[in-house]
C-alpha cells in the first residue's frame, strides 16, 4: 500500500452492515460499577457514518463509561453495543480494529519518541515497516509535529501531546474515532487547533464520537448532541434543534441583592402572566431566565425587579446556548 | 498558529494512507508489541546492563573474591571456596533471571497502571487483552535471557578461586527458556497485584525472602541439616519458592559434582509455576485494564 492510496476511510470489508449507515449502535447499554453505582442506564444510541456525535454532560454523567464500553475497556453489565457492526463484547479484538481512541489522559508511550509512538501504533495495526514509517511521517507533517519527531513525548506541551494522540488514533484509518474530553485542560489556542483538526477530519468523512462538558465545543463541532446526566440521555438532537426545543431565544442572567430564590420566585410569578413559557431558574446564585423575544427583555426584567423592590446588581442578555438547554433539563450547571 | 494545521496543508499533501482493518490481525499485533519491547530494551541497554550486573557482581565479588582473600570462610575455605564459587554461578544466573521478571515486567506495569496509563494504547491494539498480557511475559523472558547472558561471564570470571563448569547443553537450552518464562509470569502476577503505594512491600515481603531462600548460596539438599524436632522444615518450606527450582536446575545444567534436585522434579514444578503464574498474571492484567 502506498501513500497515494484512497483517503483514510474504513475499508469495505470491515465496514458496518451494508444495509445502513449506522456505525455505532447500542441497545439498553448499562454499566453498574461495584458498590451498585449506576454509571450508564439503558442507553440506546445510534450514530451514522460521517457524523460528529457529541456526548455532552457534567462530570459523572456517564460519558466516559459509555465511550469505555464502546471501546472495549469497560464491560457492560447489560445490553449490547456495536461498532462498525461488530459486537464489542463478543469480539473485542475485532472491534478494536475499527476504532481509534483518544482517552482523557495522556497515554503516549513514554519509552518511545514522538515518531516511534506513531510508527509502533501502525505496526500494532498490521502495517509493514515501510508503510508504518510512511504513515508516521505523513501524520507528523499533517499535525505539524514533524520537527518534534525524535523528541521524547514527555517534552511535548499539552496541546502537542493531544495532537499526537489524535494523530496516533487515526493512523490506522479507523472507521470511528472516539475522543474523550479532548480539549480539557488545553489553552484556548491549542483548543482551537484541535477543533480545526476535528473539522478537517469530519470533512474527510471521519465518524467521530466526542464526549465533552464544554458546551461551545459541542455546539461548534457536533452534528448531533446527546445531553447526558446520571447515565441517561435527556435530549438528543442537533445543537440547533436542542436550542429550538427550549421555546426561548433569549437568556437573561440577573442577580440582585437578597436571596436569589426570592428574585426567582418573584420573576417566575410575574413572567408567567407577561411572557408565558418563560423558564426561571437559580444557577450559581444567579437567576437565569429563558424567554421568547429579545426585544424589550432587559427593560422588562429590570422593571419587574424594581416593582418587587429588588436592587439589581448585574444583568446580561445572551442567546441560549447548549448550557441553557442543559440547565432547563437538569436545573444545574454543566460545570457542577 | 496551529489553528490551521490540517486545513492549510490538505491541498498539497498526498492523500492519507488508507485503513488497515483487513490486515490488522492478532498475531501481527503480538509481534509488533514484542518488537516495541525489544526496541525499548535496545534503546535502554546502557541502563539495562549496569542495573542487571550490579547485584550479581557484588554478590560474586564479595563472596567469592573478597572473602577468600581476607580469609573469611564461606563454604569452608580452600577447596571448599572453589566449590562455593562453582555452585554460586548457577544461583546467580537464576537470581538475575528472576530479577528481570521484577524489574522489566512488574515494576513498569505498576507504574503504567498506577500513574502513566501508557499501556492503554497497547491494550487497544487489535488482539485479545490476554495476548497483551502474554506478550509481557514473553518480553520479560527475553530480557531475562539477555540478563543471564550478561551475568554468566561475571559469575564465571570474577571469583578468586577457580570455577569448575561442566555444561549440559540439553538441560541448559531447555531450562533457560522455562526459567525465563516463569520469571516473566511471576513479574506479570506481581505487577498486576501491587500498586505504587505497596511496591516497597513487594521488595520487603516478597523479593527478599524469594532471593535469600532461593537456594542461590547453597544447594537445596544442604538445607536438610536445618531441623526442628528432627524435621527438615526449611528444606520443605522453600519448596514454595520458584527460584529454588531455577537455581537447582542451573546447577544441574552448569556443574557436576554439586548435588541438585532431580531434573524431572525441577521441570515439572517449574512448568507448574509457569502455568499458574501465567494464569494469575492474565487474570490480574484483565482486571486492571478492563473495568
């Protein structure tokens, strides 16, 4: 095989069932950890070929466990999971051929150089020496790590290490790329660089499953997002669809003197009459109001507060984000 | 700066290499894992050799070079010290093989499971997880073999008194791989059962008794003299130590005239140890990498 071969897409022989385009499927997938800790609760998922699919939720929502089960590292307690049409429990070794994984922590091989990390990964996946060398060179160039080829991986910055992990994960041309919180702990510039890379992979037809608690990441990159909490999917749609589902197009965040609960109940009562369908919640000692119609929203809230004898300390208005959706579904902040 | 990485270059680059799924077989992955470990060994040879030689060298140097020179009696002095140098060669070779199991398999695994998690990429290679564990044993065995080769000349040449070796090749060529695999399996078992916090225990409670009571400095049969109420308790107790069979086996392979345990017993028990430790090691490995 040479570098001029077809783009990194799954080979037809190992591709998912021919009748459909589904590359990840789960049926009532469940994981209970020892101590009766329910991490994932009867999850039904289906991800299509070429999609970037996001699992969005706070820490402990079950995102990592879900990806762990799909990547053969966590054994489901119940239910089934398929990647590329292969049952991950029945045939883990075969399933591992079609996946590429970027875990949450840096798992680069510290005994090897940057280049060797890619080279040996290629060899693990059946590449010959020449082919693995070419693939390693190619990916280092692509991810702008070529000048670091012979460095020890411990000398890489966080952003570079993460790029190398992605380069390694896609080296063997997996049908599905799993990324678990790929930009957590990265500086904004490295985060942007990684987003750019994911966008490029996506345009090349790479199916990606991405877990994140970064709402902007999910919003920007994902075709569809599953909002998870306590091991369950609370909502699943495109980022746009999710925000539409709020029935609100404006979010006002307000804080006033006195207990936020008092402010919230006051606004709730008055808005119920004036702007039916508005959603009022206390999050992080502030009151978040999701309502329809940005026009007049700020003066309205201000005057309501004044009427209630509440002195406003801070007030801001934004478009609703996936976080607004998350808050409306769970009543809590994503970062909690 | 890096934000445009992929985009900028995509127009001028050749198309990326295609997927390998069709060729990613378990045997190929196993071989590649071995290749990785051998490469790492080769890269680290500068550390491997001193680390491997030091303990056996000191042992041989003090017991068989310094002691005879200062008139300290080990093995009785005179002809006895020559016999001692000879019997120590076998023990030292066995010891360095067992130490490789600890140093090249157990300790790196403790670190990888405990802190670095870097074994994950190898666990995700397209082969059953149990094969990854077995590869660790084989890689450990190869390092044990290299250690034995490095240590043998030290044990044979350092002593002040002559060493009388008489090599039985059939025994040496069969026993060495068996001993190396057993120690690799021992390393896997320990490496999956200890964590960074309990590693000092591994040395204090496991490795020390293993070595001091491993028939390195004395032939096993000599322990018959240690009795309580007429019962040779120590001779029986140390039978639980796999190192005893390795030392005795190398004694059979390298010397004549030094009494050793019967060869069929050595082979059978060592094979038994290898099987049980491999099983325990694979079980422990699976438990550590799959939750």
